[in-house]
């Protein structure tokens, strides 16, 4: 008879850093392409106000997407300014 060998594996902690970088690399160029196409459309149709609104919204979304820690910092700063601890 062969002896049975039991291998105890150490628990592996899940990490989302690889997933975050994968999604940023996947959606980053797609996001920039869509923003560029829509911006060119607004410029060619001479809708400057809508272009500026779209550009500000696109920059805000890009900042939240690429620098997610800024949301926490902003929330803490606003709460601190309002006196909420």
C-alpha cells in the first residue's frame, strides 16, 4: 500500500490589484477613443457649450477612474470642512 501524502496549502489572500490594472488597461483606450469621437462630433456641429460640458464630465470621470483614492480624500476634506468627524 502507498502512504497518502497530505499537502497543506497556506491560505492565499485575494488581491484585486491585478484586476484593477487589467480593467484600466482594457477600458482606458476605449474611454479615450469614445471621448475623442464625441468631442470631434461636438466641435464639427459647432455646439461649443455641449462640448465644454462633455469635456468637464469626461475629465471628472477619468480622474475618478484613474485615481480612485481622490474620492476618499475629497469626502474626508468636505466632512472636515463641515465639522463632521
